[in-house]
């Protein structure tokens, strides 16, 4: 017996006594030479495939379901194992293990995360052994040692290019038109692109010509955003503008299922299901949580797109890296420093309210906050009140609900979250108390905003700029107030105020206000 096999035997016996032992540093025994969908999958790091038989008559339903995606075997339960096995034998399916080794470390093939420290194990009913699984992508379905990932290796579902006319009667401003032309050129040249535009500048409308061009070329388009509320808001506008084009809408609680379509609109987490599929990717709110600085979601983005697929980044508050790349010419882009209606961004007003935490712990509303809420209720305008955490919201909710039934609270774990947000859009709720889940992607006319605890760590420069961007977005209501209630002014508050003032100054220096007012934008 050679040394490697001896080490493996010793490790196997050790795992029988201590099931949570990490994977051994050496490779497992030689992999089996064949795979069958009718037999249990073995714990290996193998990939299985056969040469493609182009004369084989494949199942179009299987092609439509699996093309461009890499899924657990459990997701294929509606297809008979014999059918899957037949497609595999003719080279139309590729089977891969859940984990692979990279530089001596074990990595989850679906989410790209190292699994040595975050592994758990349990007695698996499928393979009968102590089976390890990845915790990082557990919400997408458990992925373990004996779970194969299956992908389609035959021809993809064809997407035919066609000329369409977007159902939009608006007119772009001169700055928007320039940005749209540059973005269309980036689609044609397959170049990465940054659209750096202030909140309320009409970024979505700027995308319409580029999306139209991509559809004309027959490209598979992904439009992704980090948060569900942003995706839902985008879907309503895109489905109205591109009414003749099939659109996928995918998010965690989405009632829709994937089907081959020119446009896929999804949260960034949904990209973990795709593999080598999209020809171009538009990433809205690229700086937002949870996408920002998230290795797993960046891995998902690159896995889902084809190797030469361009990425188009859209944001009002780009990261330092994106800013640096743009300023040094490493990525092409356009900057729009003014809103479409030509009015400046609302400036921040700081209001000291003392130790708001102690007052809430004593079940008291800070006086200045209470006065502001009463004033908002009398004004007839809607308002957001942002708080730093769910804990703060739960302390605040019983105090504000007594004031008026038109005051409602919502947070990420609220089961009625989407219904409350929709009621607020319809004007049925006057004042919505919320966490940062609604700091982006929500457009409400005649809106004011306040932040309780603006000095909290969660309210960094980007978050404060985005929250201020909720105000004055409509041409009929371009003004509004943004009040930051605090116990002490932080550097992030000062930076956010300076950021907004610099953008307003840049807009006027470039005569953007005059240029934007030359054209109407409904």
C-alpha cells in the first residue's frame, strides 16, 4: 500500500470517530469511470461528460428548463432518470460534484466560497455517510458532497434578434441622450461601462436604447439589482416599456419560474443558478448591500455571464475602485450630475435630538421627532422615517402607531412587506417607518424624508446620499426636505452633505440645468 492510500485509510477511520473532521489535505481515491442518473452519486471531485452527438433528438422541454443554468439534481425531479441518463450518454448533460479543490482548499462550485471553516456534517440519508454541505448558499437548497450539479451542454435555446419600438413616449434630456448613445456603443463593442448618475437622473430611461439594441442583436440580457424592492419596481416599468418582449422576473419569493427569454430581471442572488448564459449584464445599484464587497455575488455574476460578456454598472454612489477605474480610463463611462427635471438635489438638514436611544428605551419619543411627524401628517405629503435597525423600529412602532393609523412600520422580515410598500405607493399610508431596505429604487411623488439616528454606523455616506435621493424625484414635485435627527454629527454625515453639494455645484458649472430644461421628461 502506497503512502497516499495509507493516509486516506487513517483519515477515514478518524472520521468514523470524529465526524466533523475537515477534508484531508490529499486527494481522495481514484474517481469512478462512469456516472449514471439511476445510481447514487459518489463523494468525489469529478466531472462527468460525453462527446456531443449532434444527431441525437434531444428533449426541448429539458433544454428550455436547464439551458444556461447549473442546478442540483433535485431540481430535475420532474424529468425521468432514464431520460436524463440518455441525454447524458449523448453528451447533452454535464455532471459536476458540489465541491472542488483550489490551491489546497475546498470550494463550493455553486457559490465559489471556501468551505473548510464553514462546513457542517450530518448523517446523510442518500449516501449513508457523514456528508458535508456548504452553509453560504444554503438558502438555494442544500448542496453536499453527494449532490451533483447538472448543466446543459447541448445547443442553447435560440434567442432571435428583432427590431422593436419601446412603448415609451418620453423624451431624453441632452445629457441623458449623450449617456444613452455611449451605452449603446458599449453594447455594440462589448465593453464594460459605468453610468454614474445622481438619484433621480433617469438612469432607467437611459437604458432603454441600449436594451433595444441588445434585443435587436439577439443577446441574452440580464438586468440585476441587489434588492427585491428595486427589482419589483424595475419590472413594472420594463414590462410596460418592452411589452412585446418576454421578461423573466426572478427573486426569492417570486411566483414566476424561469423560461427562456431575451430579458431576465433578477436579484443578484438568483445569478447563482446560472452558468455561462448571459451575453450582457446591467447591474443596477452596484454599490448597494448585499452586492457591494460580497465575494459570493461577484462570483455569481461572473459565472452567470459568458466570458466576453460586458458589464454595465449603474449607480449614484460608485465605490472607490469604480471611481478610480473611471478617472484613470480603465473603464469607459458617463457622469450625469443633475436630475432630469433640472432641479438641484435636496440638501441635508441636521437636527440634534439628544440621546435618542435612551429616550426610546424609556418608551418616549424625542420631542423634535414627534413635532416633525405631526407636521408631516398635517402637510398632506407622504414621508419616510428611516431607522438604523429592526430593534429600533420595534421600539418605535408602538409609540408612533398610537399617534395615527396612517403611520405604519415595515422591515425586511415583515411578512406583509410588499403589501405595505404597495399601499404606500398608492397613498393609503401617510408615513412609513422603515429600515434601510427602502433606501433605493422607490419613487414616490411629493415625498419628505427623515432619519432617526443618522449618527448610527449603518448610515454611511452612500446610504445617506441614496436616502436623500428619494426626495424630489417627480417633475411636478421637485422639492422636499431631508432631515437627519442625531445625537452628534458624524464624518459620514458631513461627507454625504458635501457629496450632494458638490454634485449640485458640478451640475451648475456644466450648465446642465439649462440643458436639461430644454426638453420635457414626463
